[in-house]
C-alpha cells in the first residue's frame, strides 16, 4: 500500500582529541574552529547540548502550519530556554504519510549538536503537494529568521541566520531539494532516501551550487538509489556526495516501521548510527564551520567508512 501511494504522489572508540579551550559555538564561520560540541570526534554520538523542543504554529510567507522545533536548550524537555549562543537553523521534511515523531531520535541528535530544527507537520495526507511542502520548508526558515529578531520570542538572538540548511526523508528529501532551489539563503542540504517529486527533485538538484548530500540505502525498495538519489547526485554540480549504506532500507531512516515498509540486511539501530554520523558531520562542516571534520565528510575517513559506499564531487 505504502509503495503504491508513494508512486502515486511521485515520490564512528576514539579518545577525545580536542581540548575544550579550542571550541567555539556552532556559529563559527568556515574559516574558524568547530562548535563547542565538536570536542567529540564521533558525530554519531550525542553532542554536548541538552535537547529541548516546542510545538507551535509557523506563520510566514503567506503559509501557516503546525510544527515541532527541536533545539539546544539550557535544560532538556519541552519549552526550555534556548542555550546561549547563535545556532545554525534547519528545516526538515518528513516522508510521505509519516508523522514527524518518526524522526525524533535524529532531530534530537541534531539539537544535541547545536542545531535548531523546524519540522513542519504539513502535507501529511494521501495527496500532498510536493511544491507546497517545499514552500513550507522555506517558510520555516523565513519564520526562524524572523524569530531571531523578534523581541520576546523564545528564539530571539539565538539563530545564526547566515547558517541555514535543509534536510528531509523520502518525499521530504525531495521537497528539501525543491526548496533549496528556491531559496538563496540556504547554505547546504542533506537528504535521506530522497524521492523524486513533482516538480522534479532531480531537475532541482541540477540547479544547486551549494553543498548537497544524498544518503541512501542499498536495500531500499521504496525510493531506491538507482532511480532516485543516484540521478539527483548525477545531476548536481560539485560540491556534492552520495553515501549509500550497505543493507540500509527506506524505513530504516525512521524510528519505527509501519504498513508497507521495507526491510534490509542492516539493523535499524546500525543504520541510524551510520546516518547520524554521516549527516551530522556534513551539517557541522557545512553549516557549523567545523574544518576539523573535513576528513569525515570529503577525505579518506569518509571514503573508507565501513558499511557505506562513497561517491563525491568535492
């Protein structure tokens, strides 16, 4: 059922090696040192920030929808104050007919590393608009940018508006690519099992000159690599990379499987750990300005990571 509907709608133990004295916030520019949490050499493990979240309504760019925001907090839990500093912002798109709660472990992980991530709850029905979802993702970034300068907002003075990115899974990955093509404020995009959309995410990929990452699973039978992420990667000019998790499956990127989900030879826990490491390193390097992670993103560590086939146009 899930596969049919998708087609219908087109769809690191290493020791710590860096002293805390050398750390800076995730807002560092590309020429500066890494965020404070980057004292850990393993981005697949949790970062140093407490994880907080809040549920709210996003209203921006003529669009309005419910969303959950995961962010680095002073304490963990709902509605906690945002941790001091200026943090990169993300908008994350869910997959077809998937609730955003399915991505909680991943988005909490990003928050622990200092990212503020807005996850729209929109376009969750049987007949979503891919173009509309792309607009919702961009509206999320526009809203977050506005909140940074809004007196009294929870996020006032906490968003690095020069470090905005997009991410998503399946349909949401495709929509993230569409959104990136429409938004010059976006500095990088990372996708999970991105699915072809209407309008075409493959075509949109070809227009992007920002760093883009396509992560897929070799056992994905819903949005397989060959017909989706490979085509997007082939269309995309440098800098770009394709990371294929051996034995990874489409629903291995979410926290639990539902009706119509596939399976692979890799456990969900193993796939998600690899996913956290690959994507967090990319986001920290691209948006967080952490030059120390170059090797894990573009160098020999990336090329020789066990269980992941690496292709890249640096």
